[in-house]
């Protein structure tokens, strides 16, 4: 691809948030017409900040942005859109309470000769546009009637219809099924053929190699390099992203439990007998032992998260019994669970985990303060010391304990939530999708932490949609389907083939 084919050029972009956080330092990037270009890096590498600068959400401190050889400086998302830059985020930023057609044409509705909105034309134009994307839906229904995948397709269709030259897709596949991902890739390839430049941000390396032409890597807010996808081996890519020798990471990622540890008899921590919760689990049987990593595997809606919420007292138990260390326990609330030595890192860290406007130390002490009660307030000194301890233990990247958690990368936010629960000194730690949306380096770190905790005797429940990391970490696997346990695998029985067979309704061999 020649320089004359360049559509978007970024040179020497820098951005800092105060004196402490340098998000971008002299970053370079270029995008050609008719290409899909992956923007990769660990959490905190600067990807999100670069996107915000390009789309006018944040103002750059220095540097140059050019579109078609002409210098631009978008100061708002509307200005960026006017320049031909459109973004589709992981969390679709459209209006769920409006119809599909209204979302596509909001702000540019066709009018009739009386000056009112021409609804007939809006609906007809929306149907025609979506037909081009092979998306045949009722455009008069509200957007929230449809799945996240369909909503993303609608957002992409809208972007193409407003004459976008550059389309930025920020983690668009994290909530999609494999079939929906295939459909998205078909659309991306179609837009590439029409000459659009697409910036693709993702943590899924398989997808990078399936659909992209070039890769740009950022690390710690700095430009590492740009490479042809077909010429960059995966091992080298990972090395460039994490900035260290791949061998150590590979060893951590391939770490397995020693066979003698798997064979050791362990004390039971918690046991569920015929437990049911209204509208979710029914007649559930479960035993979790100290020093094991128990995995919950199953498709979306199989009951993995629902069971964890029952164990943590979020969802009520209507029948059955729970025993903790062979004694009857009543888990009517999260406080009951905490007092019984149970901790829970929820699936959605943004809505159920972090409190964005609080500092790191404030987020870390929350659960411990609840456990101690309002009459035993944690002093500021103790809180600071606790935060510093876990920042060091978990290698949380931050300029200090006072930093607002919302300013951390997703992976570091996840570590703060983990620190919050470890601070309560739990005996049973439940982790629901702890590595979702975080980079490969931090994934390896969290997986190693999980295995270390179990190795020191903690009971761990690990829920993940990524079977490969479950295979690495779990000593025992329970497969769920339709809110019920349908299979159990131990030690060497655990394999992707066995898990998939049980999920699909077969038996474990």
C-alpha cells in the first residue's frame, strides 16, 4: 500500500491527564483506504485514549491528525463525524428507546413539504440500507428489542450511511457468538472493498489474524511499530505487546497443576444440597473443596453466574440447605456470605464492581469495612497501607493510591476488585469472567494468582467463557445447562472435547 493511499495519518500525538498520567507519548498511526487495521496493546497501552483523541472526546496536547492530507482537529464527536470518522463501541452508543430507523437517521431525519418528519421515507430508507448488510429486521421496533449483535450491525450501518471514511470498531466482538462474529467480519470485508478504512480494536488474536491487513502496537502510551499481519508471527506480536520475553509468559500461560496436587484429598468448604432459587437454579447440588479451582463451564444462560449469585446471597434460596465447613449456613445476603468467608468478583466490573469516582484505596477497603461493621471504621493510615500492599502484590499499574479507579485500564481495575476481596481474607473466592476484556499479559498474571491462591489452600470458583484458560487453571470442572449441573470432569478427564460434548447434551467419556 503506497503512501498515496493513506486516508488517516497521526503524527507525534501526546496526551496527559495531569502530571501523573501520561496516556500517549509521541504516538504514530496511519490508516489506508480499503484496509482493516488492528490497533493492539495491553490495557493501559493508550488505545482508548488515541480513539478518544481521534473522535473528539479528548483534546490532544500536541501532534497532528490529517485526513486525506488535510489537517483536522476534532473537538467533539460531531466534528469528528463531520470529518468522516465514526466509532462503534463495545457498549452500543445508540438510543435503545427509539426505533431502529430513528437510530439510523437521528439528527438527519428526512422532512416532508410541511417540515415534519417523513416516517414513511425513514422506514423505507432504513430497510433498504439494512438490506445491503443482509440484516432483515423490523425497523419500526425499538432498538432494545434486538440483541447486542444486531444493535452493533445497526450502528455500523448508520456509520456507513453518514459517509464515514474511517470506521473505528472498539471491542465489537466481546459479546458476540461465533456466528455473529462471522457476520460482522463479512460486513467489515464488504466495507473494506468499498474503500472504507477500518480500525479494529480487540483482545482476540485469532480474530486479528483472520480479518486484518496490518497491525499497530502501542505499549505504555508509546508507539511500538506497525506490521503486515501476514508477516508478524503471533509469538512476536505478544512479545511486542507485553514488552518482555515471550518465554516467561508462555510458561505462565501453560502452567498446569502438578498431578500429585490434583490427587490430594481436600477438606470440603461449602456444600449445597437440593438448592433452588426462584427463577434461576433448581435442585442444585454442589461441593467445593479447599485448595481446588473449580470451574463452571456452560453456554450463556446455563446458570453459571446465577449459581454464584445464590452462593453470595444476592439471589434468595427458596429451598435446600447450605453447609459451610459441615455446619448449616444461612446465606440471605452478601454480608452473610462475607461473614462465612465467601468473596465474589462479579462478571461486569463496570456496573457491579468498581465505583469510578472513588480512589483505589477507597475501592479496596469497601468489602473489609462492610465485614467489620460501621462501629469499627478503618483508619486512613490502615487503608493506605492495605492499598499499597495489594498494589505491590498484584502489580497494579498506578501512580498512587489516590488515583481514581475509573482512570485505570480494565485489567488494573480488575486487579483492584480482586484486591478488595482478598483484603477480607476469604476462604472461598468466586471469580466470574475475571479476565474478560483484558490483555493477554494481565490474563496470565490473574490466572497465576488464581492458582497460587488455591495452592495456599483457598477454595476458588472460576467462571469463564474462554475454555482454554479454564483448562489451564481448573482442577475440576462442572458443566451446566439450563440452570442445572449436567456433568462433572476431574483432572485428566477435563478437555475441550469433553466439555463441548456435555454442553451439547452428550455424556462425559
